[in-house]
C-alpha cells in the first residue's frame, strides 16, 4: 500500500508517496496504485525483481551503529555557535549528499536535491544540532531520541579531505550525543559510499540494517 508524503509533495510541488515492502511484491498491483503519484519511494529489505523501467534501484542503504563509551581524549571540535547560517554550510550540506538518491536519480530535475538538503541543514541549524570544524572545513548534524543518537549529514570540504577531519567530526558527535543521554549512535550511508563505510568501520561501527530503495517515476510510462 502506498502512503502519501505531504512534506515531500509540498516541497517538490508534485504528489509523492512511499511504500515499505515485506516479502510480497506484486509489481502489477503497485503500478496500478502508483498512477496517482509522480514519484514513489519503495523500501525493501531484499532486492526486487523488476521488469518495468519506471522503477529503478537508486540506493542500497546501510545503517551503521555502535554503543557509545566515554572518550579517553578530549574532542578537538566544539559545538557550533553562530547567529547566522553561512553559505559555506549549505555547500557542505550539498557535498554530504554526493551519493544521495535525490542526487544520483537523473530523473529528478526539479531541484529536488537542493531543496531537500538546503532545508535539512537549515532545520538542524535552527535546532542547534550542527557541529562545524574551524573555518567551515567540515560539519556534521545529529539528533537524539531517548537513548539513540543519529548522524544526519556529514561532510568535509574537498580541500581538507584525507586529513582525518571526518573522524574528528564523528567523535565530536559521539561526545555530544553521549553527554545528552544517548547510549547508541547510528550513521546511515549508501553502500556505494566506500570511503564513508571504511571510516565508520574504522571507528568501531558495525552494519545494523541494510535496505534497498527504489524510485518509481511517472514519466517513464
């Protein structure tokens, strides 16, 4: 069953829906129901057998997780405090989505990626949930729900990549989430994002979830 997504529909200015699949997948039944939408996200725990070209695999999502423990060394990056959302943070937000399905799906040509990631960093900033490295060379956003912390966006500027800054940003997020009551931290990423997967594994994170994400796009019919 497809559920309408009011937030995405309003942001993209066309009807968007989503469906989460169990073991059963009826492509014909899905296509009949999808006709009321322009875009439908399909989330599945297993890879689907697809025959219709309007349905494309756009992401294999991995969620890494680990238990948080007090850090033996002080963090090197402090919580970002600023009254203005600087343009460099928008650039970092866009950089963080390099492998995003909203970026890699070439059928999305209505600035969907820009709208979504601009709003994402803006909301995190307004909630004071952004950690930024000196001189805006990197940033990470986070959120906490009860004992679970989650990293949302993370990016290091291109000129500073390969210098260990990503590891410092994750450690800073761990410190703040632990300080605010979280016992676990999750980091979602794309399986195709090999550098990120290697980084999280090196920091003791293990894959906790894997899902396949498909987009159905109406114009292909």
